[in-house]
C-alpha cells in the first residue's frame, strides 16, 4: 500500500441509491484472489451488453469516466454481501475515493483496508456535487479530513483514527502491528514465559 496523499480530481457520478456489491462486481467474478484485471469487471452488467460490448452511454465508458479518481454514488452505497473484490475493482479502475451520504458498514470497512476512502457528506453537499459541471474538480485531503469544492467551500468528513493512520502511512493492520515490534519485544522480555507442569 502507498501512503494516501492529497489529490484533486474530476467526479464520476452514478445517481442511484442502494448500489450493492453485486452491482459493483457480480458474484461470477469472485473466483480470483488476484486484484489484477478486476477493473474490467467493475459494474460489468451495467457497463456491457449481452455480447460483452461496452455500452457507449454508461459513464465509465465515456470520456468523463476515464482518469477520474472520485466516484459519486447515491445513498447506502456498497450494501449487500461482503466482498473485498468490490473495493479491489474500484481501486483497480483508478478510484481513490467514493462519496455518498452513507455506506454499508462492511463495504466501508473493506474499503478502508484497501486504500479506498469512503467519504460521507451531508445531503445538501451531495446534491451540490451532483450538480457540478463535468470538468469540475474537487480536492480530497485525508490529513485534514476535508474535501474542497470548486467554489472554495471546505467540507469535513469523518474517518476513524486507526484507519486514518494506516491510510496516511500506507500500511495495513499487520503493518501497524509490525511498527509496534519494539514495544512488543520490551513487553515480552519483562514478562518471561512460565511453564506449568502437572504433578
């Protein structure tokens, strides 16, 4: 994982509520444990026709959908079954953040563990983002927990401190434990193991 740094990007809006993980990446693509190539399966049933040809009107297949790092979804984004493949597919496509008014808890947790930042904003800000022109860009700064809109408005968003630390340092939970090795070693040396033997 790379440290999560501030960035500026256009937005890819998908104005649908209750986008579930099976819509993000259908279950038939979950047989792999390799993240590579999952970008091609992202929103597969919305993105391609029955013959596997890209639908020209679906936003990921348009110029607006190319190169953008922020997905703007409707309320209750990421509901449905638990699958890490959903944030994997989103990050493989190039997304670094998803903005919504709410996220399913499991999707939110999986995202934070995979360098995808779920950003919760109030409904008024959410509506304002959907109304932005196609070429508008917003800034995302995890350190200050803010997004900055084109008109300069700064909006704060919540994130739990542990996930924030891991994202900023570019480490996962195991990586964080390894940073505590000196303290762990000191504890172990001051607490020698005793073996109980049965008489």
